């Protein structure tokens, strides 16, 4: 918990998503707008999130649908380029998540100087992408080779778009991720992006890991954030801050500001 609190500099931090537009080589990439359009859209979202007062941001390639388990190097390079263009505008810690490839996530984190990273590092899942297997051992050895032992790792232990093939309970899988796979923090997700994790899942994982940061990873919104932060040690939020509450819309400054105002009320109480 000490590393977590030092990194985010507040209790119950809010990590807001900067969802990059689809990147080169993916089906939804806009070749007409090119990378400049990707950067400018991310710049606008970042400015709105910083103005709202979020505690950290995380860059993700959420628009690179259909998702890959081994990401095209061009996508990873483009993501690193976009983050590099925006780094001078950051005044909060930032992280990365290259869906759904732990090795590319480590590479982009190392290239950009990210403070933290999120991924599915453990477990075995049946998913939209087929059989999905965690790669913690490989990824952490890669982190060591890249000289980034300081990179704080958020392990998603209940993957979106997938169901675990491991028969153990969620709390047992979370405890195992910390013990055997060296998770720095654990994330609890709902079934899809923008859909909340059941509060009982958060409660069970937090009870199993009282001394490890446990965050809500999906579906946190203006209505449930007080309940979520009453249990979890923080949250990651994206969809709730977008125009009309739609995942792939731009960030809505008013929604983002109202969300952080509610968070400040909760933390103050």
C-alpha cells in the first residue's frame, strides 16, 4: 500500500482513461485523419480530464477492435508516439494498457516512461478472442530486462469479454495473483467495458487482500462511486466521463467535472 499511496498521492485515487482512437493497422483506423487526428482527439480528452481534477490518467487502445492477444507492433509504436506527443501536457501520473498484450504493454510503458500499467497477467479464460492465457512470468522478466522494476502493475483478475476457466473463487484467484505472480494491485471488473463489477465481488476480493490495493476497473459512475469507494482503494473510470455516457465518445468536461466533484465529497467524508 505504501508504494500505491506514494504513486497516486491521494487516498482512493481516480484513474481516468484516455481512449485513443483506432490506431494504424486496425479495422477502424481513419487513414484520412491519420495519427494527427489520433493525437488531437487524445489531447482534447486529456485536457478535459486534467481540468476536472483526476488523480491519474491511463492511455489505452480501446478502439482497436476486434482485440488481439498479440498486438501488431505498428499499434504499439503508434501508441507510444501519441503518448510522447502529449507527455509535456501531463501533470499527473500516467499509465498504459495495450489491449490485450502484456508484452506490448511493458514495451510501451518502458518507451514512454509510464508510472503504471494494467493488463490481464494471470488466469485462463474463454473469450471473444479465443483461449486467453495470462503471461505474468514472461511479462515480469521482460520488465526486468527493460530496466523498469519500478513500473507499478495493476492485475485485472476478472477479465471483460471473457469467463474464467479456473474453477477457483475470484478471491482465491486474486490472492494467488499477488502471492505467485507478484501483482502490485488487483482490479475487479464487470463483464464488459462500462459495466460495473458486482459490489459483492469487490467486497470479497478486498476482504481477501486487506493489505493490497484493490480497485474497481469498470462501470464506476456518478451514481455508484460513493458505494464503490466505500469498499475499493480507488477506481478506473472511462465511459461515465464520456458524452452521453458512451465509451467511444469524447470526454464530456461537465460530466468529468461533476464526477470528480462527487469523488471529492466522498473522500472528504
